[in-house]
C-alpha cells in the first residue's frame, strides 16, 4: 500500500453508485415496469462494458503496431492481449443465450417504448469495426448508406474522423510487408515454393478427375483449380496481384501476403511462433465476430420474426448479409489454400535456420 | 443386482476392446504414422457416437408422435428427451474447437490417404436429417443430385427406404393439426386475433413511416409489412395458404400453423406449457444444427482454404449454402412474426381457462 | 410507439455516459496507468451488473412465494425466471476465464493501490446469499465473525435488516409444507413408500456384502446404509426428524421434505412438472454458485499463491472452506437418496392420477 | 492420393461397424431395454475415446521430455499438444451436462444390472493419472489400498508396471533442473531476488497489521506470512528444502523450482515464452482435472444421493476427497507466492538479455 494512500472501499472503487443507477426502464413512464426490460438494459450494458475492454486492448495493440519497429517483447504483449480479446469474444457469443431467455412476448411488452433506438447506434461497436479495418469503402452497399444516418452529430463526427486514420489492418499489413523474409541471399525459396504448390495443384486436379461423380461437378471443380492456379501465379506478379486486390479477392498487399504465407508455413521456428500466433488470433477475432453477428441475427429473427426492429429496419436481414462480407483478415483465414505439407516444404538452409532458431537449453549453456 | 447375474466388469460392459481398437490410421500404410491422424479419427468417431445417441432419442420421439394420440406423460418424455438432444448438440458444436487444434499443415500430412472418403458419407447424419424432415424434395438442388452418389448400395438403399416414411416433421404437423384448439364454441378467438394483429401491423407501418432514413429504405420496409399482411391473411384462407406453402414460404399445414401460434401465444397456461417446450425445442434443434454446419464450413475453410475436400468437392461452399436452407422447423422459429404482446391478447373466456388450467395447491385440496 | 413519446437514442437509453465513465483506475494516481487495471475493474463491474439482474429475478420470485398461494401461472413464471438465473450463472462461471488472462505479475502492478478493498464487500452478492437463505446462523464460523466487519455502517445496516426477513428458503419450505400431498384419503402412500425404500436399502446392503473388497470398506459402507435407514425412518417421526434438523443433517421442515420427495418421485405427472422444475432449478442454482466459489478460489490462488488478498485475508482459504458448506437447498440436491425406480414405485390410485393429470388432446375435445 | 491406393470409404475408415456395434445395454437381458442405458454407455465410451486421445498426446510429450535435450521445435510441439489436451478437457468437463440430463430415477431403471462395474476400473484414466505423476506413493490413503483391488490381473499388471517408469512429472522436473538458469557469472540474481521478496513480505506484513479486523485474524495471517518466509528461505537452503519436500509442501526438486520461478518471472523474454506456456499448461491440466473430478462428484451425489455406487462404494465421497489432493503440478500453480511485480524485479544484465532475446525484424535484417 503506497504511503499516505486512503483506504479503498469496494463500491467506491467500482463506482457502483453510478453503475447500478444506470438502469432506467422506459416502461415505467407509460405504466407498470415491464419486468424484462431490466434484462434487456443490463445485457446491452454488459456488451458495452466488454466493448470498452476490447477497445482498450485494441488501442494498445494498434499503438504498438504503429511504431516504426515492433520488438519481440512488444510482440509477446500483442499476442497475449489478442488472446484476451478472443476470450472475451467467447463470453460475448455465449451471452446471446441470456437474452434468449426473454420470450418474444416479453420483449413486446416494452419494445415500442424504445423506438427508434437501435444497436446500430453503438458507437463503441462501430469504432471496433472501423479500428479493425472495416472502413466505409469495404462495407457492403447498404451499410455505406446507412451506417451514419441514425447517429447524432457528435457520434458521426467521432467516427468519420476515425475513418481517416490508418486502421489496425493497415498497420499489420505494413508490419508484414517490411519483414525481410523474402530476401535471403542465394536461397531461392519462392522458386522452390512455386514448384511445390504447382505440384500440389496438379495432384488435386488428378483427384478431381478420378473422383468426380458427374460432368457438372467435374467442370465446377476444375474451374476452382484454375482459379487457384491463377491466384497463386498472381502472388508473384505485381501487376496481376494488384488486379486481384482491386477485385476484392485479396486484401493484403503483395509483400504482406508473402510474409504471412512464409510465417504460417514455418510457424514452428521459434522466430516465427509469436508472429504466427498474432496472425492466427486476428483471423480468429474475425471468425468470432462473424459468429456473434450470426447468433445475433438468429436471436433477432426469433424475437421479431420478420417484424421490424426498434430502429425501423429489419435488423435480421442486415446482420445476415454482413455476416460473411465483413471479414477484415480473411486472407489469413484462407492462407491454407497455398500451404504445403511439411514433407513437400523446401528445407531452409542451415544459415537461415540458425538465424531463426535458438535453443533454451543450448543458449544458456553459453552464457 | 438381479439373482444369478454375473459380475460386470467396466471394460467388458463398454466393449472397450472393440471401441479402442477401432482407430486405424492410414498414414502407417505409407510411412510413419502422422501423429494427428489419431485426433482426426477420434473426433469423427465421437461425432458418430453422439449421432447414434441423438438418433436413439429421435426414434423414440418419432414413435411417440406416430401414435394416434400423445398423452401428457408421453409429452413430458418428448420434452425431456428433446432437451437432452439440445444438450448433446451444444457439446457437438463446442467440439469443433478440438479439431481446430489441428493446423492445416498437420492435416496435409495424411489428407491424401483418405481420398475419396468424406463426411457426406455419414449415414447416421443423413438419417438424422431425413428423419427430421429434410427429404429429397426439400434439399437444395446441388444436394438433390449429389446426396446419394457417393454412397455404396447398402447405404443408399437404407436411406432411400427411409425417405418413404413419414418424417418427424410430418408427425408433429399431424399432432398440431388434430388439436381442437380452433373450435371453442362461441369464442371467436381468431376474429379477435386477426383484428389485434392488423392493429399491430398498422402500428409497425406508422413506425416505419416516421423513422425511415431514406426513400429506398422506406419502400423496402413497407414492402415487408405488406408481405406480412398478405401472409397473415393467408393463414385464414385455405386456398391462399396452400399457395404460400407451395411457394416454400411456410412448411406447416394451415391447421398446424394456427395451433402452433395459439400454443406459443398462451404458453403460460399449464395445459400448453409442455407443448410449447416441444415446439421451441424443435426450433432450437434446427438452430443448433445450423450453427454446427456453419462452424464446420468455417473449419473446413480454415483447414483447406479453397482446396478440394477428400471427397473431391469443395465442402466449404456446400456447407455454407446449406446453412440457411436446411431448416425443417423454420415456421416455429419465425412464429413471433404474428405474436402479440400480452396486453393486446384477447382474454380467454373463463370456461376455456378452466379447461386448460389447474392449480397444484387447489387441485389437491379437493382430493 | 406511444403517442407523444420522444425519440429514444441508444446511448441515452443505456446511460452510456455514466456507465462508460465509471472505470477510474487507481494506478494513475501513483504513476502511469497499469494497463490491466481496466480489465480488473470491468470484470468486477460486469459481475455487479449480473448480480443486479439475478437479484431482480430473485426478488420477483421471492415475492411470488410470499403470497398465501402460488397459482399455476405464477409457478410457470418462477420456473422461467429460475432458468434465466441459471443461464446467467453459467456465463458468470465462464467469465472466470477472462480474469485468468491477467497474469499474477500484471495484477501485482496495481494490487497495492486497492488495499483494503475486497470482493467480500460486494453488498449485492451478500444480499443474494442472505436472500437465498444463507443467514448468519447458517454461515461457517469464520464467516459469522467476519461477514460484517469490513462494511461501512450503511451497508451493514442494510444487510442486517435483510437478515430479519424470511428468506427464499423459508418461503419455499412453507410452500412445500402447505401442499396437501400427504393426505390422500384411503391412499396409504407413505406406508407403501416406506416398505419400498426399506426393500431398496436391504438390496443395497446385499450388494455391499457381496462386493466389498476388504473388511474396512465393508464396515464403512454398512455404517453408511445404517445412517440412511435412520435418516429415512426419521422422515416419519417428528421428534427424530427434529433432531436430525438441529444437527444440520437436513434443512427443510418435515412436511416440506416429504412434499419435495413426492414431487420428485412423480415429476412426470403434469401437475408436478413445474414444481419439480422449480426445486431442481433451486438445487442447480446452489450447484452453480458452488462452482463459482470454487473457480474463484482457484483463480485467487493462481493470482496470489498463498499471499494475502487486498482485504488483508487469505481469500483463497475462505472461499475453499465455504465451497461446500454454503449450500442452501442441499436437501433437494440429495433427494435421490430415497428415490425409487419407477418399477418399485407404488401406483397412484386412479382418482389421484385423474386429479393430477390432464391431456392436451383430451381436455380440448371436451371444451 | 498415393499411387495404387484403394478408394477409402468413410464408414470403413472409421470402423463404424465395430464402433456402432459396441453399445450393448444389459437391461435387455432382464426385460425391456431401459431407454437411458444407451446414454449411459455412450457417455462413458466418449470419455474413453477422449482418454485415448489425451494419452496419445501425453505419451508423445512424455517421450519428448525423456530425451537428453529438448530443442526449441520440440518444445513448440509440446506446447501445441498441451493446448490440445486442455481443449479436450474443456469438452470433457462440459460433457457432465449430458449425463445430467438423465434423472436419478432413469438411472435406477438399470443401475442394478451393472454391479459391481465402476468408473474406477477405467484403465486409461488410471494410466493418465499415473503417467502424469500420481503414483501410489502420492495417492491419498484410501486410494493406495483400493486403487488396484477391483481390477483383473491383466489390468493390474499393466498399471503396476507403469508405476515403475519415470512419470511426466519426473521428466519435467529433470528438464527444469538441468536448465543453466542459475549460473549467470557475476550476476547475483538470486541475492537480489531474495531481497526483493523479503521486502514484499515485509510489505504484506504491514498491510496485515494495519487492516486486521480482530486479534484472531491477525494471528492467523501473521502465521501465514511466517510460513511464506520460511518456505522462501528454504528455496535456497538444500537441507531445509529437502525437509519441505519430504513434508509434502513442495513436489519439485530445488533446482527445478528455481528454474520454474525464473521462467515465470521472465516469461516475456522470447527465450522463455514457450517454456512458460508449457508449465502454465501443465498447471491448467491439473486444474481442469480437478474440476472434472469435482463435477463428477456432484453428479454422482445428485444421481445417487448417499447411496452406494455400482462398484459397491460411495464414489461421491471418494471423488470429493481426491479433488484437492491429487494435483501433480501444484508447485506451478502456486508459483505466484514468490512472484514480484515487474517494477520490483532485478533487471537482467544486457549480456543475459541478449542471450535470451532476438527480434523478428532485426534478426532477419542480418541474414
């Protein structure tokens, strides 16, 4: 206990007077309190508290990635904090079960008193999306129009100013792009890699031809292989890569994509392990957000059927449409398209391995 | 212990010699065992054991619903067993996290040895789908073609014969349709109900007009209201209802739909509580199956990217497409479209309430 | 939307200005903010919000049970709300994983600034315990002394006044005790039941004698059987029951215990199903609270080892000791001691069954 | 697909004929099948499959730790596989909810047919315990006697032979003990550390004296501090440490304990991160096993009350007693007793930090 510190009391520390006075059901304005409005308020407030915590972590991570260089201890912290975010996301996803204990009829008892408030007005959630990298340009069309038009001026300005900043996606892309993974002297890694991937795709094509159950399936799947071949070839051709990117097939820059592929492929090397944890966690964050949106869409459908939400729109359809499109780190998620089994992987030269590796036991012997 | 019974030994009872000898990795045929193939096998075997248990419950439930009449104790058992199925589904959904501990590269070490085996060949899962009511006619087009063409004759025959039987959906529909809920003498419930729903839809329309943020949204949402009006009106018009049903907008028969609506609306009445639990559980079963398919689709994408699965098809796309369409009990799920708040609900006449209710405390006083 | 209502804005409705301003880390008073203090605050605030919601439900349930009679619709609501409490408890138990993402060292960065605040000062949690029935008399010795001595006057007075009120346990006991389940004319249920239980205990004794692996085990287990015989005999002897109760072996009154046993035994009868759900849920609430205390004890041990908590006591030991003793509804939990298999159960006379049962299908035919 | 490979069929690969034929309810021998016996069998079979998988991982980990040296890539795999084990344990813990859907009465319908089989006869679970380090000497007294006496000769021999082998605990202890962490030349780490811990304990003593609520609490807590002082002093005194160890207060050898403390304290250093993940995961494995035993004890109590289990013993009491004592890696769990906040930690000399660290970005620049 620091000298001269005052004794701390639990409820003062947690500001419980403020916190526990912030539940003001509107149903009481129009008659008896609807018993379940308390649940509705508290469930949303808990989400907002978790959003605040997730933003607290994301801002710190964002800041670390914004430095000219990210040293190994900083990377450890980034990985640690991303795991925390994932743990909170699991809890948020399970929390849908709590609101589902309210029946549609119980909701109808007070729903009308909330018009036109809407979860789409959660500034923290929007900040979370924008900060990750879901900026105006990348949103689905409906959302580009309507993302802002239910907000008051202060909130809209705050978010629009945020849209001007580099996102976490931008920073992660830059971090990957500046890694010198692609310039090993005399180590023609990518030549070997291209050959190995092509062999694997030839192999897949053989499997398809031998196992297709009808002509239509054969055609569809051969077309899929060809797309893979084209995309993979484009990884090494700046111009073709750029056109893939403009078409929305990939989001990362070319150099960042290659670094991410290298890291994923050699994640067991100590030097890459933390970086791999980070890109994996970013992909999982996307995945868990997607599941959250999906569960929310189903909950809204169960609650309202095809009725309109309090904000005057059919939230269910919106949520469903955004489920898939709103992935920021989808390139990490789909990385395995080009992964090779370890047995097919070009061996790293000894000098490269030495530069990457170290042994806990050996290192210390030498101190 | 029954007389003359032999002493039972744990491993004999559970047939552990058979069970624990059923993991035969194929990688050992071609070289060293791929460490992670064991996980792959066991995860799928655990799923198959749970499928067996779920089918054990569903068959019993199916049989109960196939009787001419379902008494109250049978209905209690149906509700109890459906809750068990839901609990198992939660576990199956969480189990995806276990297979996700295998990295794509670890999978690539043995994936080629499994061609063209595929999860689509799980007969138990297909039986589960068919038994619930996902018959050939209701599958998505791709599935109608390919559902059977990877199976051996025995498996195909088994399933095709199953497709001839009335499904659980059919039985549940018949059970609801034969309930005499719609024929209360001198109680014009549905007249009152129609008026109340129309008032509610008028009310929604007002909200939309007052809160629409632009003309396009207004138009879309008014069209939604009109669809609801049309669908609701069709509930009471046999001909229009039939055309809704043929168009796929609803699955239940008209009488079953009205009974389900009545039960949902008055679920607090003791007489309806178990029936409401049953239809809610059926909707949740669908929902949890959907989440299982969705998580599986994402896991497959993470594992293979856009590569083809061992069965020679892009399982990811298939799973994603079926996620939404394959709901059997979607009418229960969307029931809240026509729900009224308790305050707007027509009061049941005393004689009807008396017929439905009983009081634990009062009843016994009279014994 | 009610006429003349003002448009509602999400952040106003949820009082987000207050809610999101209630996180004031103390580390900033003494230097740079400890990054993880935010997590510590928010995790505790979320718990307090859930406590508020649980109390909201428990107070309503408590009030229902305090009425002279609990009708069937009220009982439905009680069961419904208890399920909600259980769902929230599951989430609170899983939430321990979030605080576990903070390492002990991260906690040490700000722990000293919180002295002597302590989770034992959570008035809402103490209200929850007292309201359930964990009053001063039933707490473990350590707790009787220290329960109040860290509180300020206002908080202490509030809780002491609450200790004067009948608890939920008291009300549930009275509800069970006044059920007329024990007075069926000419139906000597309990005579038959006693005989059936004695047969079952004889049977268990035979199993023990035939399967004991050594003399010591035999002795221990036969003593266990004798205790069961004595306890069971005491159920029907007011004086002996009273002495069991004074010794702490049972908590329920004699009549309440017998009603609970009857309900559990015949829970499939429609008339008892809701009552059975209620007593099962109360037992589960205890169980989940126990797991919460247990997980908390382990988390505190991991965080502090055997160091003292911020409140100046070794919270870990305390929590561990209370894990077992603090069960309020333990009699419901142990009910299966005296349960019979359905095959051994005395059949209810037709007149009793008729009074209890009703059939959804039959009932309505008669309307 | 390898050349000449035969096409693989899903049900052949998974040996479904064997797997799905291994459920043979005993109730059918004595009358109609008890519906719920299937659940009972399948739940236990699923546990056995997961045990097989956990053993598959533990054996591989055990083997790695048995090598003279564990290089960094092997350590990565150990950490990866331990995480998988933890994920499976989470699922096994949640699986208790499935067996809880069986009511005590449903269990009574077939319980008698299983006598005297018992979960204590699961050889795989016992192997898991022994392999981790829960050997005869460390079991609680009851268990030392009865651990083997329900097994057939083959099973008993298998486990007794296993008890002769070095356990995973032994191997982990040796791995930690041989780390050269304690011999930095001219870096008097442990001198500084002792001083810093003593300061922290003085600090705790002050807090206790200032905040004790009564004399008894003061005495208890000061005694606790003194125990901590003695234990900590013993860490550096081979003779006193040995007597702590013989008394059961610690399990690790002195050198292993100091290495584990060092690693925990400096886990952010890249060189220690994987090692820290490993010791943390081992502690979590213990914790999750403890929760599994605890949930099982509660489930057995709910199912049987104080009745005896099918194996003729009161499983509930046994499980409860073992909950706490059977921790193998408890020293890792309690490590935070001696942890210092980063601010109080002696700085590592530059030469030591350089030996430990590396930077992803810098390293590669130099290739």
